[in-house]
C-alpha cells in the first residue's frame, strides 16, 4: 500500500499458510539510519495492521535518543522505550511484540554510503549482534525481518569523517562528530524522500522445552536465516525505491 511517498510490501502472517500462528513477534527493522523514524510509525500504518491484526509492537530505541529535547518528547509521546534486555523481555510479556533495530547505532557510521553516486551506492546492514535471536528462541517469538528502503536518506551527518566516526563509536558507543542535517539544514526534521518498508515472512524459532538451554548452533542458524531473508527481500524489492535500484546490499560485522 502507498500513501504520500510511503509504501509497504508485506509477506506477513498470510504467508505462514498452515503453520501455527505465533503468539509473540520480534520485528527487526534495518537499516537504522541516523535515527529510525520508521520503526516508530510503521506499526501505526493501516497496511501493517491489516497484515498483523491485533499486533501492537513496542518500539525500542537507543538510550541516547531520549536526551535531545525535541526528539525525546516525540519518542516519549509515541511510546518508545529504551532498548535493554530487561525492557525487551518486559515488552514481549506485556504486548507480545517489539520493534527494534538489530544493527543498532553501528549502522549510523555507514549511512553516508546511501548518498554515494548511483553506481557506488550501498545499503549497509550491521549483522554482528545475535542476542535477539537467542531471545526469539527462548521466548518462542517469531522473528520478522523488516527492510527499510529510504530510511538512511531522511537525515545525514553534516560532517562525514567515516574513519574517525567508526573509531569514536567503538570507543564511546556513539559516532563523533555527529550533526543532523535534515529538511531545513542542521535540524532533526527528516527530509521528504520516498520510503518503502518491506516486511518479510515471520521466521519461526526452533521448538524447545521451556527453560531448556539454547545452544549457539541454534542461535547461529536463526541468525543466518534472518539475514538471508533480508538479502532475499532486497533482491526482490529494492527496485521499488528509485535510489536503490542499482545499489549494492552490504552485510558487515564492522
């Protein structure tokens, strides 16, 4: 469905066919962008509610989002929560679903690649984290890949020093320098760009008894399945966004 430059493609629950419908969902939203605006409003879209009726995920974001005054107020109003294992589990227990960015702030330092000339343009997804896959297995939650095309184009860092920003992210947990450049110059207001959100088929975790130890092999298998699904979604739907028709998808752990 499409409205005012925002469209959604969903394989949703209908693709589960005869499989048992899961009771819990973990929506993995990637890439992060400078800050993930779509992770907040995607669950409100009528098309999302159509494909996932009765599912109302809690959006989890980085703690630093709650520091800037305007952004903090918007996030609080929208019901965002700070991401941590404790809030992750509490939200799953309370609502049965969460929306979060598996790539985290590590994807911030790669967002500039979305602004490269067309033949060099890249969409970078960070795949280092695996904890969310372990939680999906422990909590028997379906893992749903969400590919956000255009998210990384809404805002850019006014100062592009990739090596320094990667270094400061590793040392400080946040890239420095960091100046949001949006619709009206240096501002946190996103630019008006096309947005395409592709929601993949829910990936059911392997069955195991409650309280049973989750081994690393099961986590690795679900992790590979999740990122394989994102690669497949990109191959099939990237042409829907004018900026990514010829762009390369890059999965990294750095």
